[in-house]
């Protein structure tokens, strides 16, 4: 009997050895992405483009090990440990939970971590140590200005957010601070889990908000399609925070191009790989370029006409 | 080989830390026959309390005791709801678990991260004085191993006491306990208290290990616990000398190893859970085969 148990154990260990071994000649970048959604996928794509632009070729100058945690923090932590054990040269962490997990796992070996798609690295305590990256700080001013131009009579903006996401909490603070400058009041509703988002939308609609504005809240963005179903029926326009949201049906938004953000991140990683600088010496970068995206079809449905000054600068968000 | 050894060490460490949770589920599910869902709430509670205390500069080892205490309290609440208010076992756990989700967020504020400058149980004295020359992953292994074995011994000793024997009797034979003129409700509450204290302790150590608390870290922990208990007890069913606690500890390690293999094989992310499920099934089937083999020999 005992033999059988050991057979199983040996089988498992052998499998792990086969999996764990491999040629480790060139630097390995462990990419840990918290889950699959378009913005995060764009970050990863941009990251690889950024490395390529810096003259590093995949499979020649570096290889990648891409892992995805499927939005499970426990898996994110195992992925990070896997990278640490495999002695990867650098970890690229996409979204906050993956970054925290990587940073914790890299502690012992001091493997550099480059993060992206984190709104507030200071609040997430990822601003010191052998870590750097890019922050996707929301363009709150630009967004408020845009809403004012498109809806000159609007008074209240509804926002949905997850109370446990540090990124969202700091974004709400910023909205509350700045809304008055543009003559708005903010009606924010916090949820604790994704299943509550659609309920919260109903509440916002019943409070007769003039429009909704999105953060980059993972729970909210994840069910954006069903949010839009409800708001379209109630004729309430929803403003997005990223180009992918406009593609789904948000009317407009001042947003980040995550591909660009990823590229910026890739450039930082390239510097570290080439030995030009250490992660601890590079301060994290906040993306400074925002674009105005519009979805003309969605705007027309809401009966919003776009003033010339907006349409001149705006980029049409279409699925191409 | 060094790479592989590191991977084994960190995976086994994970298994050991989560084994404390498995002990808890073992007590409620296997011994008391009580499907306790409080676990999904008491596990992150241990982490939430730990995260707050650590950021406030508390002695890291003190957080272990505090976690045990708050965990025990949640077990007490579920127990009282079930026994005194007559709410069904499953529902009693659901009520406490749901309330704990809010309580955890109230305690921690939001998801919390513990800075590297803050010492954890793996980097404070006396762990440093004793094993300071070892690298962090080995310190993590030693400390986790120590705690997991310590609580295993305490539990094994407890099961031999009068109270421990009564606990086992409630799950096996309800009427016997009543005929002994003992209050089975009280025994159930004791079981829930011990179970959730261990679960919260596991959450506490996970928080030390990952330097983070997240409100969703409890989701699915009951399922994890049940899986490890079933894997462990199935594998060692016929080996009487292997104690239940040892069996579930190994179950927990095997579970984490399964996931690590799935990750290491570089399988597509979306298939990860499926592969994990397949590995469980393989372990369980092997366990069954092993039993069959025994019968043939006997």
C-alpha cells in the first residue's frame, strides 16, 4: 500500500522536474497577469512591443513565461512563487494583486519586478524596493471636462466601485475633490463583489443621475455589458475610462491606451535587462498622455451631439 | 536542481500553511459531520486582523494568538446560531460567513499590503536568531513546518481527552452522547470554535507569507479544505497508523503540488482549474485502486 503512495508522489515529482527543467540560457521574463480582460491583455501585448522597440528580440535576447491567475489571488501567489523558484531574471506583473504577489515572492532573491496597470502604487505600497513600473492613473480632470462639454446641463455623475480595490477608492477621492470645479456632484456606490454591480446600477438609475462614469474597477468593467443594457434602457449615458469600454458601448471617455502603457513598461524592463539601471533606481512612471475616445453610434442613441472642439480631437472607438 | 528544489520547498510550505485550515475542516466535516461554511469568512478574518496589527507595529508572533482568538469567536457565533437559534448547520455557516465579509473589510479598510520593512513571523526574532543564516524560503518552510506539526500534536493529544472523544462521538453516534447525559450542542460548539481558530490561524500565516490581505482571499477555501480532507483520508484510509491530521496535512500538500504542476507545465490559464480537477480525480482513483488491491491480498 505504502508503495502506491510513493509511486504517486514520485510520479508527481517527476512531472514537476520535467516541467521545471528547460534551457535557461537567455534571460527569462515571468509575466504574471491577474486575469484575462481586454485592458490587461493590451498591457501585455504593449509590454512585448516595448521590449521589441528597445531592440530586444523574443527567443533570442529573452524568453517569456506567461501565466494568468484567472482573478484568483491564491493562484497569483503560486505563480509568483513559481517564478521566484525558477529564478526568472525579471517579473512583469499586470494589475495590483499580481504585483503584490510577485513583490512578496521576489523578496528573498531580490528579483526585479516591473508592474503595470496599477492606479496608485503608493497606496499599494509598491513604490520602494527593487520594483518599478507604470501607473494607469485615471484622467479625472479630462473626463470631467469632457462630460461637461457633451452634457452641458448635467448635474450628478454616478460612479460604481469596489470598496476593497485601493485603486478605486483613491479614484473616488479624486473625483469627489474635483467634481465641484466642473459643477458636478458625485453619487458613488460601493460594492463588495461583482454580483452586486448590476443591483447598484439600478440604485443609481433610480437616483436619477445624469450619467455614469467608469473607473478601471475590475469588478465593474467585468460586467460592463450588463451595466450598459440597463443604462441604455434608462437613457443614461455611460462614460468609459479606457478605449475597450467605448468599443463595448460607452459613449465617450478620456482614457488610457493600454498598449501605450504596456510599451512604456516594456521600455523600462528593457533598461533593466540591458543592465542600464536597476529597478530600485527607476521611479515608477505615470502615463501622461490621454486620448479622447468616442463611440458615435452610442452617442447618437443617447441624443448627444458632439461639439466640434471635441470631435476634432477625438478618436472613434470601433472594433477593427 | 536548485531551481527545482526551491519550487518544491515553496510549494510544500504553501501546503503546510494551508494544512492548518485543513485541520479545521477535518474537525467539522469529518469528525463532527458539520458542513461549516464559516471558513470562507474566518480565513480572511485571520489575515485582516494580522495585516492591521502588523502595520500598527505589533509583535508578529502575537498576531498568531490574536488570529486564533478571533477565529474561535467566529466558530462560537456559528455554533450559537446553529445550536441556540436552531438554524440549520449549512445556513448558520452561511450567515456568519456573509457577515464576516463586511467585518473583514471594516477591520482592514480595504485590501492591505504589508511593507517589506515590517517584520513577519519569518523575519523577526527568534526565527532570525535561530535560522537567520538560511534563505527566506527555508525559514518559511521551517516556521510553517513547526507550527503545522505543533498544532497537529496538540490536536492529536486533544482527541484523546474526554472532550476530544465526545467530539468524535457526536459525529459518529449522536444518541450515544445524549445517553451519556452530555449536551451535544455544547460539543458541536467546541468543535466549531477549535476548527475556526485553526482556519483563522492559517489565514494569519498566509498574510505573513504573502504580505497582503485581500477581501476575496477566503473565496473557495471551504472547497479547498474539503478537497484536502477527502484526498488525505482517501489515500490513507487503510493505514490505521496514519492519523487523520497527518492525512489531511499530506492532502493539503498534494493539492498545492497539483496546482503547481499545472502552472509549471505551462498549461493555458483557462485550463488550470480543469487540470487541477483531473489531478484530484487521479489521486482519488489511485486511492480506490489501492484499497481494491488490499482486499485482493487479504
